[in-house]
C-alpha cells in the first residue's frame, strides 16, 4: 500500500448538508488522515492521506450520500505528512 496525500476543492451541494461530519467519520473508519474545511465561496477544501484505492472509495461514499452532490472536483498531489495521525474538521 503506497500512501499518497491529495488536496481537493469540491464544489456542488457540499455545505450545509453535513459534508464535513460525514467526511470525518468516514475517513476515520477507513484509516485516512487529513482535514475538511468549508471555504467562503461555498466549496469545501479537503486534504486526505492514505491508500489511493481507499481514498477513491472514501470520495465515492461521500458522493453517494443522499444530501451531498459533488458537481466539480479539483485535485492536486501533495507531499505525504508522515507525522499526521488523524482526520479533523477545520473551522
């Protein structure tokens, strides 16, 4: 399992629908680390670290939620943070 870190900007129906809390609980259940944060333009910033396939499953589960709709996703690769141990919600 090769660990990667990815930075996402997610647009769509991602604020006011419990996105950050769903991301938090799902990431912790899947052993992923990183954070989720609302941005002022209505999008969500997400950094997630872990196995590529697990990250893919994580994003699929978020998008399958009945209230969340990811309409657009920007992604860039980031350096892995070996010190990070948990997933958090940032305010």
